[in-house]
């Protein structure tokens, strides 16, 4: 018989099963994953954006709010 231990919620995902939202990284050059694609934090002076590619390989920039709505993780899934 094995005992289950309680674990802390994952800190590397946008939300857990309780719906608590984690904060996106704010350091430039941070990398997060969303929809199977990596996004890199670029910019300065309050104009930072997340830059990546869409499903067709075209450049795509997202705000913090847009990326949070899409869902994100600090690691690639799979």
C-alpha cells in the first residue's frame, strides 16, 4: 500500500485545477510555451511583448494579457 503525499501546485503553468493564475515571467529573454510554440519576452520601457511564430510559421507578437488568455507553461508539453 502506498501513501499519497500532498504536493504544492505547479509554479510553471498559467493555471492549476483551482483556477489560480501564476504570473508570467517579466525578465527579458524569458521563454514560455503556448499552443506548442515557444514565445520569447522582448522589448523595453513598458513595451515588452511575447514574440513567437504562429502555426504557419509567421511572426506573432502577444501582450501579457493575450498570452495569459491562451494559456502558457514554462516547459514544452509532450
